[in-house]
C-alpha cells in the first residue's frame, strides 16, 4: 500500500464543517506540505491560499471549479487542480478519501 | 504543535462505520504503529487484536471497557487502555480526534 516515508505528521486533526471534513497535515523533508483528508457526504465550499492538487484516493464527488459553471464528476483515482486564492465547491456523494498537495 | 517525526504514513485511510470513523496509519522507525483517527457522534463497537492505548486529543465520549458495566466519561487530554483481544464500545458525544497506540 503506498506510503509517505520520512515525513512528519501533525498529531492534531484539522477539522472543518463540524467534523464532516477532517484532515492530517504531512510535512516532507523538502519543506512541502500535503494533507490527507476525509470528507463525508455534503456540500462544502473551500478557499485556497496556495495552488492545490486534489487527488481523490477513494470516493465520488462533484466539484465546481473557479471560473466555471459546470460541475465536474470526480472519483477515486482521479485528480483536479485548484488555483491559488480561489474558491471551489465540492458535493460529496460517497465518503471521500483524498490527498491535497499545496503547490508553492 | 506536537508532531510525529521521521515516520511513514499510509496514504489510504482506514474507514469504519460508513466513514463516521476514519483513521490514518503511522509507522515508526522502531516498527511500532499508531493510528490518528477521527470519530463523529454515534455509538461504535471495536474489537482489539493488540493492547491499545487510546489518547483523546479532542472531543467528548463515553467508553464501556471490557469487564465493566459502567460507562466512563473521557475527554480531550485524557486516555484509556484496552486489553488485547477484547471488545469496547464508545459513545461519541462530540467529534473526537484520537491517537491509538498498538502495544505489542
């Protein structure tokens, strides 16, 4: 099973939307950061600071990316990018496991 | 903020009870394993293989430990042990962030 090696993990969870979305922060030796997160069904709006690469490990969702008015269906094994300083909306259909990479 | 350093993290989440409980597996250089997990409100029964130390990072729950018939209230900053090869029940009152250490 794929693992991240030689990393630091922040013990405390990041908690959003009453716990329906939670994630763990992973720090890499090169200074880069990812979060491994889990989202339960529902619709959630997120704001980005850095550019983000959202890899869907498992689950099914629709995403409304900034500058578009069409929802995109995404499922396990797929990914999407979100620009920095933007807003995106996800509609989670089934419990979704993800990895978010913050791109400086 | 406390971190675990020099560890490996399994990318894929462990998912229980339809996603109401999810966790991430952390492997340490000495071969020991912990999970960092998150539980939404509800009642859940778990079975242990190894002995477990359950540290509650944040949240409020009641736990029914094996061999007892009295629920114990536990909250962030507190911990409890569960024997190996046992069953315990938690009733999660508020979204609960935990660290589970598996004791060989």
